[in-house]
C-alpha cells in the first residue's frame, strides 16, 4: 500500500462518511423517492431488485462496515443533482482545496438558452435535409410521370404474386408492361 502522507486518517474517512450521510441519509419519505429515482433512471434494475431489497441495499451502502455494498460515483452524482443535496460534493471540493460558488441564475439561463438554440439549429438542419430529399424524390416521380412510354409493373408482381420468367419468355416487356406511345406507334408495330 502506498504511503498516505499523513492525510488518510480515520478523521478524514469520517468526514467523507458524514458528508455522504448529509447528502443521502434523509427521511424515510425522501429515501423512498431516491430509490424510485435510481430505478427510473436505470441505475438499479427493478426486475432484479424488489423495493424492500433496494431499501436494504440503500441502507447497506450508507454503512461503512458493509464493504460489499456501496454507491457508484454516477449514482451519488445523479442523486445530488436530482435532489439538490450537494453536501458530499462540497466536502470533496473543500478537502481538495477548491472554493465553490453557484453559477448565477442569469448565466445558467444563458447556458440553457444556448443549448436550446443549438438543438433548434440541429433540428432545422435535419429538417432542411429531409425537405431536400423529399423535393428530389418528388422531382424523380414527376419525371417518371411525364416521361415517354409509361411503364407499369406487371399485374402478377404488383398484386404480390410471382413472375415466372419462363412463362412470359415470349413477352416483349418482361416484368413491365408497356403502354403504347401514340407518337411512336410505328416503332412498336415493328417488333
């Protein structure tokens, strides 16, 4: 084990546990809400863990003597954010030598508005691409509709049946039926 340089003491560990308890060891009602959140957010699996078992797990995570059960960093972070209980974070920042102050509401509002603007810009870009694809596809359909001799899919294929190539070997047009083009009727009679 690496040397602890004198800071890794029982008091240091107790300070961390106290901060964790101040963050997560709450009233029974709030604890139930926290457990529900862990299920809803996907941290804990309700198909593998009943609510009473989850309560026991939550309590075990708060007990330093039970080394087999502990909260994951993501669980603590999500619980602090969701329930606005930051004591553990503040104790960590203080221990590491950082001064913490909340970001002013106006700055938070500006950041949120920037995220909304970015999302809208991304949405508009996607919508513009989709509109271009629809326009291109519509142009292709219009070209096909106004093109020379019109082709229709053979009725057997159109109606979900199969098309037996051997059966139609003598057919001039195979899978497609050709509508005669009145301007080119003399060409069609040459076949």
